[in-house]
């Protein structure tokens, strides 16, 4: 609705008209505009030497672009007590469908647990349920971890992720299929949940080209409510941005031909 004009004030009524809207990066679609297009994620090169350590088969530039995965989400969060004595709080997030370069619609939900000890590891899991695939139960499950230290108002702002083999249909894999990689994802994380090359642990991966191996990071921005929802320790809106590498073959998704 536009503001009043002098003529409107004389006529005592408003006239509706269309107005331009402010551009918001997170609300734009990351899906390809044309068949065969796959928009790469930003800043994934930092993950290449971790997922593909020196001395192992190296991905081409085109393969890095193909494996790049990004998802941007806006939703809500609530804070509750920890579930075990080692956890101080739990954070539940959910909301509007995410936009990504793998699927135009990814419904998301996450749980994050802050450790009771400042030296402990922040842990969690996020699940993306695809709304743009012909397969039932096409979900991407990412295990979250990271050290404390990025918290704002007690909530983490930066965590790492590795792909979970329990993901559904075309995203199942990472250690359960030929050629297999039995030390993924364990050897890709150190004791406090930070991503690290297996070579740094003295463990060369048995294979680095297994389908659905993947890792990256996730950044959160929590915007608290002035008055938390009743029954919670806190609530508000959340912005979540996921970037990384995910070696999804595309062969198991009949709708994937427009994305790879």
C-alpha cells in the first residue's frame, strides 16, 4: 500500500499500487535457471584438501563445481534444557523450505546441543527433506560438530558438518557402497569436532571417491525474540547457511538431470 498523496487526503482514501521490494539474498532461488546448470557454492575450495588429501586422487575443477553444495534457510528456533548431564541446552530449529543448488525446495529441521563444559564439543544434526525429487524419502542428513567459542548469547554461530550415511534414497552412501571408505567420517574430525585431513591423524583414507562423501561448514544467525515463547528458555528467528562438498552421483534421482 502506498503512502497518502495530496489527492488521496482530499478524497479521504488510499489508492493501492505496486512498490519495489528490497532485495534479500537468502530469499533468492539457488536452483538452476536452465536445464543442465548447477550453481556452485561459495568458498568450497577450502574443503577440497580435507575431503581429498594430498597424495590421493584429486578432483578436477569441474568435479569440485559439481560436488559443491549450498543451502540457505530461514526459520525459527526454540531453546530448551539439555537432554543429558553433559549438555547445558538444546536448540531446535525449523522453518520455511530452504533454497539450494541441489533442490529448489528442502524442508529443514535441526537439533544442536551445547556442552556443559566449555572445553566440550558442540554436537547436532540437520535434516533436509527434498521437495524436488521423484524419490520418496529423499533426505540429506548432516552431522554437526565443533568446539565452543563462536557462541553469541550462548548460541553457536559456526559449526562443521559431515554427511551421514543414513540419508535417504539418492543421498545414501559414504562408506556403505563400493569402493567404500570405512574411516569416513570419523577420521575427518578431530576430538573437538573440527574438520581435519585424515593424513593429519596418520590415517590415509582407503578411498576418497565414494558416492555421497561430503563435508563443509554451517553458519547460524540467531535473532532472539524480545519475549521468548512460553515454556522455552529462548526463541526467535534463525538464518542458516550451509556450504561444502557432497559427491551425490545424480544417477538415483530421475529429476536430477536438470541440475547436473
